[in-house]
C-alpha cells in the first residue's frame, strides 16, 4: 500500500506539463482543439502549444506607485529624420526615440527595400544603425544594397533568428539610433517550445525586442508578413504593443506603392506616402496627383476626376466606369480600388431617385493608379462616371467631383473642401462639382478662377448628362 502511494506521489510530481490550444490567426486560447476558431471564425488555425509558466508579480515592500496629476507641461517628443520625405510624412515628422514601428505588406511589395534605404539614409547622416535579417544572409543584403547604390553606407548588418543573441548585441551596443528586424515572423526564443512564426513566438519575440528598445532608447522597425486576406499575420496583440503600424500597399502591375499609416501614437493616422518602384529602388513621388492623372485622356465617356483626401494630403484620381449589356443571368459588379457594397448602394440610388436604369447591365468600376479609396466623398465622382458611361456623354475635361451621396439622393458635405479645390486648381482644373455649401466664406486666392457648380441632389448631376 505504501509502495502504491509512493508511486502515485512520484507520478503527481513528475506529471508532464499541460498544453493549450492557440489560434494561429488571432491568438485566442482554448482548452481543447477545435476545427474552427470561435473568436475569429477561421478554419484549421488552432494548434497545440505548451503552456507557458508565468509567475505572478513579486511584491516589492517599500515601493509605491507614483501618482501624477493630469495638469502639467510636457515637451513634444524629439524626432530623428529618416531622410526619406514620404516615410517621414507618414511617421508624423520622423522617428521618435524608443518607439516601435510595425511595417506590413505583401511579399515582394518592397518592405525590405524601403527599410534598407531608410537605414542607409540614417547611417549616412551619422546615426548608428543595425539591420538584422532573419530571411537573408549578409551577402544577399550586400548584393541588394549594391543594386540600390547603398554599398557605401556605414550600416551594420547581422543575420540571425535567435532573439537571445540579438538581445545580447542590442544590450552591448552603444549609441544605437535605429534597429531593423526583418522579419518578426522569423524570430525565435529557445525557451518557448513552438516553431518560429507561431502566435506564441511572435508575441514573445516582439515583446522582448520592444522592451529593449524602450529601455535603450533606440527606434525599432519590425517587418511583418500579411495573410492572404491582407491583414498582418500573427496575433493582433502585436499591433497593440507597437507605437505605429504602417501598411505597404500596391499592385505589382503598377509601379506605384502606397505606404499607409493605420496607427500612430505620435502623429496623425491615415497619412499616406507615395513611392514609385524603379530599378534603383523606391523613389519618392512628391506630387502624386500629377502622376495618377498623367495617362488620363479627356473627352471619354465613363471617366471622372475625384478630388480625394488621404490623411492631410489632397490627391486627385481618375474614376473609370464601363457598362456592358448582360445577355442573361445576374448582372456582374466588378470593382477595383473601391467598396463594392457602396457601389451597389449608389446604383440603387441612381435607379430609384434619378431614373437611371443600370440594374440590368454589367458594371465595371476602376480607380486608376492602384490606389484604394475609402472615404465616402468619392460617391459623386463615381456617380458622374456611371452617368457618363450610361449616356455616352463625357464629363467636362477640366472638372473635378467630390461629395457624399445619401440614400434619398441628397449630396452631403465633406471635410476640407478648400484643400481639395486648391489641389485641383494647382493642376489646372477650372471647374468643380461639389455639395451645396451652407456657409460661403472667402475663397482661397488659388481657387479664385474656378467655377463652382454646387448641387444639392444627385438628380441635378444626372441632368447634366441626360439633358
């Protein structure tokens, strides 16, 4: 009896560690395996991982949390200019010391190229910069730097996936200004029994690197992969841990690349930077409106120019619409660069409020240049392109359109109309179709020569094409 009790005690002591099941898409933890994650709804993403031993916080006698009042003065955080104007713009004026920035994008879109150019630019300016790659060898980075004309930059390189080795270097190096980790999905901590790229590894590796960056005071760039849906791979908690999240967008069929800020604790969100992919790397585009409209042809039915706003930057884009007869079956709706649901709503409003019958036709809508529009101010430009395509009458070659359309057909006000008009006047446009303004103040000198066609209902726009 005593021997059985002794064996039972040893079994209890030597029990194998418990495991848990973690969703590799959203990071949700469950007690048992399931084919579908109940949190994010993804299939076949739940994997078994060993449970992490997390000791509770130790009490520190004699220490008390310092409380401070809300009132007080604080100087704005100092910034380091990267040297690439479009990147500095999206960051809000440069890099903040001890900040962590997550950069995501499709494979081959240019993330590593952009960050290598940024690291070389800061190194040439006299900053101490370290570029750590977990995907390429040092010789491969040197070949890419030579192709981009960056071989002479005083940049320190390293190729490693072991976070402990990287942390030891970061702790020993002095006067570091910037560290680039390419990519966070390749980083690995040896005390965690899971493969690189899993939720546990990404979260733990990211936390350790960000902790050192906050402690040592250098800026940190983390490169993140994206899933097939276009979202950042790994746990969403990584986005909450960093100070800024930048998405690198673009179609491989176009030479344009858009760097969009979706989170920034030290600047405005929704800022964009425009780049052009060349054989010498990514080149800045100082005037994206002129580039997006460079190949536009006037006096063609189904085309309208939209005066949009990306962050604080006004951008002019061409909206293209094409209608074709449907021989039978359900009509097709194909949209590139805009919201398909909003197109369906706008087609219903044109049908019900403006007597423009488009429900039986195939509708193809495209935003030229590869940029994706998210603001509702594009409704009026899309409606103009659709009405132009339906009647065969081209829009005015020197006109721009912007305004939000409601379900009753009313045209609503949009933000920063003066900035849109100023950008249009700078590019030579002499006419603007916009919502009826409630208050008419003094116009900017740059827009004095423009003809403003203010409309209150979508039917007023359609009448310009139907007579």
